[in-house]
């Protein structure tokens, strides 16, 4: 296929069948924790939900030297762009290992051309936008590239918000005191994030901000938590709380990709703005435009949301 030719995006069913083929026969699946924020909890919760559907969860292990017959799995996200090196370091550290398959779950990829050129046929790279796909095809000719949805889009909110499941996951989290304390702090930070007149405006305040005026760091939902999300319980609990915050709104205005995805899954009215390098627009065009009729992409915030929203306290 020509690197610039548009491929067909894998449907969720096709993606899961392919993942089952790649991982199903492996003795162990080494899961490399990817540091991220609360939005990344939705990606990781989506991944663990897929693992359960496919019967793979019991073979997923924390980082351990890969052996022949193993698969290596790197979570989805946006960690393979020039300003971050977590994914790059993880890939480079394992290139000489005798694993059979390396799966990079749906990612946004920019730059890192020298690394991509070193990927061999063991590498299967899932791309969550067309620009990423073309970039990987051009610079990683030996690897296999596919186009697939961000894993948060595979989440079943009812599954995630089930009270019985959340209780079981909380019991698991209590076995890790440091993460349990971090989770308690996260819950405290969520208290002021409430809609005003039915609208939540959540704008990023980090290096990926496109400079939308009125961003309030107290309302940056995704930035309120950070973790490696190397266990399903933590990812599911944080992702569930994330959705509960969004459930309270009728309308969400955001440049946070996973705030936009979470609100869309809940059938809210969503205005999605871009980040500083076009990630949100690219994913919206591929995976969200036709699926979510109440979600639209906008270059600028609508006038009704142009002034900073107040922070509700209580």
C-alpha cells in the first residue's frame, strides 16, 4: 500500500479479533505501564475491558524481562511525539529482547523517525489517526501498521460504572496504600468541578494547550490525577469517577481529548477544541464525527463559553 493511501479503519470487532490473533497464543503478555493523566485512565480501562472480553487478562503481567514466546504490550495514548520520550525509551529498552510480538495500542505518533526506522516485523503499530498511519508507513516499512479507534471509544460506560464492580476494584486498590492515598486526593480535587448553568468548560493548562483563554487549572479534570495505571482496578476507578463528573453536565466545552470522548460516550452535547498540534481534530475526523451527532469540532470556543466559568464550591 502506498504510504499516503487512506486505509480502512478497523471496526471494534475487527480490532479485537486481530488483537486476539496477535496475543492469544502467547505465554505471557508484558504490559509496559505508560505514565499518564486521568484521561489516560479511560484508555487503560478500555484496554482492560478488551483484555477481559478476549480472555487475556490473566496473562497480562507487569514489566518483566521478555522471553521467547512472549508478547510485549504498550498502552495507547499520545506518548510517542517529540516532546515525550517514555514510549521511545520503553521500545528501545526491549528491541534486543527475544519476544515474538510487540503491540503498540492505538497511538498518536509524530516525529521519532529514527526510532520508527529501527522497528522490525515483530512490531504491530495501531494508529488512531490518518496522519499517524501515513507517518508510520513512511518511516517504519518493516513494521505492521493498522488504523484503529482510541481504546477509550471501546468503553462500555455501564460496565465501568457498575457499583458491584467498582466495590471490587476499590478493595483491590486498598492493597496498594500509596495508590489508595493518591486516589483519595483525586476524589477531593474533583469536588469543585461542577457545571455552571449546565455547562462544563474544561481546558488544558499544560504544554499541549493551544492557548484558549479562560483556562482554570482547578477545572482541568484530566490534570487532577497522574499514574502509571499498571493495574486494572485503579484505571477503572479513576475512569468511572471521570465519567461521573461529566454525567452532571448537559454540555461540555473542552480541548481535552478524553473529556470530549467521555462526554460523547455519555451522549452529552460536546464542543471539542484542538490541542496545540492537531491531535484532537485528527481523531475527531477519524472516529467521532459520524458516530456522535451531538459532538462537533470547533476552531474557537463558542461565544456562550468565551468567559471563564466560575468554580462551584461546596
